[in-house]
């Protein structure tokens, strides 16, 4: 029996739509990362892009459990002395709610050029509207 490796032209890519309203951040991010990576796909190959495009709407209505909304922070560093920036979850949710989901999903993707390519397949919007109606996304539910 031979291992079947699909050609990039043979891989069918779909557009999926997730509604983040009232969902827990980590559970949503894990499901989205799995779909973008293509791990559910029978022809999954670790070194290829076999996943789907994902749209997440209502990012401003995402939920965290326990005391995480008060304790969670986001850290970035410019590379210069004193260039640390620490932003609280509440401020990030108020200013850029879509970055919360993007940050969580990016951390679950590979840390290489394939991961950077896969990350571009994620589209997150704070409100219920998105500009991808022409792609006819399939609405997905998380169990």
C-alpha cells in the first residue's frame, strides 16, 4: 500500500463561518486552528496546506472563563530597550476585539512559513457582518 499525497490542485478548500457570540475563546480557537490546518481532512499532510478558509464574526462577544477577564494580558516587544507593551484583556476587547481571536489561533498554528501562510486564511470581524458573501461560507457549530 502506498501513501497518497494529494497535489495542491486536488485539495478542495471550503469557506466556513463561525459565530463567536458567547463562545469560550480557547475552544473556538482550537476548532478554528484545526479547520485552517486541515487536520480533520482524510488527505491531511503535515507539510501541506490542506485546510479551509475560516471567517469568524461577532468577535466582540467572545467569552473567557473564571477570573481570566481580569488577569489576562497581551505582551509584545519592539526589540528596543524599554519597548515592552502590555495590554489588558479588557482594553484589547474594547479597542481591537478581533485581535484576541487572531492571537489565540496564531499561537495554535505551526511556527514556520506554512504557519504564516495558513494564518492568512483566517478572517475575523468584530460585528455580525463580513464582506465574504460571494464565497458562500458554510455556517459551522461547535459541539
